[in-house]
């Protein structure tokens, strides 16, 4: 059995009515899954389907940018989830206009 990594994902709301419930969700993936595959899997989830713009990972104070606001990948691919999250919090945030990923 392969090692599992637990990741929390979140996205910004798209309108006031969208704030009724939290967008923050926990996920589990194989630790050796490549980051681009992990993002693809997350975007199959109804909550994250169609999320475009910036994607950053970690915490507000120590983070890595995965994708810029214009959709360009900023992380060297391929990289496994285990290696990518080895020095930051296992958290992903999808934002339309991220100040972290300009």
C-alpha cells in the first residue's frame, strides 16, 4: 500500500451567496502523485471545477505559487506531492486574482 498525503484545499468565493458554506475541504492522495495530477484530480471535485487563476500552497506566511493568475505554471513539474509539501503546510488555495501569484 502506498503512502497517503492529506491535503486541505480552499477557494475564494465567487459571490455573497457562495459564502453560505465553507469551500475548505480535506482530501487524501497517494504521496507519490505528481502535483499537476493532484490539481487535475481536485478540479474534478464540484467545489473546484472551473477554478482558474492563481493557485498557491502552504500558509499565508510560507507558501509556494503553483500557477500564476494568467494560468502559467510556476512550479517545476513533475514533482510529487510528498516532495512539494515537504517544507510547507499541506494546504492549497485557488484564487481568481492572487496577490501571491502575480
